[in-house]
């Protein structure tokens, strides 16, 4: 970087410099890559990102984090206005099977097709192909087990589609509560059947 361009970039805040890098980036960008481009330490970039996130809360843009990389996206609250502005047709809806498969992948993060099939109880090949073609999931490598099945994770597009800044914003699973409800319902049904028999 020349001395002249260093002095011009020094006039802009670190947050503005990070914002510019993310604006022009075609995809997600690592902290390390931003630190190299701005000739700063990664710790400074992390602090700048936190400050930028606070600044953006009042504006129409957000930072999205996926696997410790960042991307600039529009605020999810503005999705209807943006679709109308860009004359986008209503996005295609996902089937119940696709949503079920997507939920498994989102909450498991690094799951194989056989594991998904085991949870769902049916073959998931077609659903996984659909999710891959829609860009909502991506391959993340292979396991070391027999046959070396592909591992699937959610993609940055998944986060954007559901208006999440990072995967940690998914609502918590309430499996224990749901199992308790099902047990109570089953016990109540069994009690009713006993009454009917007597």
C-alpha cells in the first residue's frame, strides 16, 4: 500500500474500511483476510466488526457471520420492500420434507445423508439435491467412516433466507419439553382407555 493511499484510508474509520471491504466482496470474508488487506492485526478487525455491527443496527444493512467469516447483507426486516423494489416474484416455498431435512442439518451442523435418513425414517436424496440446488446447504467434507459419506452444513444463503446473522440465532430445540408433553398425552389416552374398559 502506498503512503498516499495509507494516509487517505487513515482518514476513514476502521469500521468504514471494513464496511467497504465487505461491500465489494463477492462472498464471505475471513478476519485474517481483512487484517491482511488493511495491514492490521486480527484483534483490531474483530473490534472494528463489533463496532460496525452496532452502527448498522440503525441502518438497512447487517453483518452476517458464517463459520467465522463475514458478509454484508440487507436487514431481514426490509425483505418485502426489497423484493418489491427489485420486482422479485414470490420465492418458491420449501416442501415439508425439505424443511424437515433443513432443520436437521441446521441443528446438527455437519451431518451425513445416512444420519438424516435415520432421523427422518425415509430416503432424503431428492430433498438434499433440492436444498443444494437452492443454495441453502453445502458440502463440508467427508467423514472417515465406511463409504466416506458427505457431510452437509447450512450455507450463508440459509442464514440470509431466514434472516439470521449467525447460526447461533436459531431458536433452541425444546425436545425434552415436547417429549414430556407426548408422554402426558399418551398417559392421558391410556387412562381414558382404561376407563372405557371398566
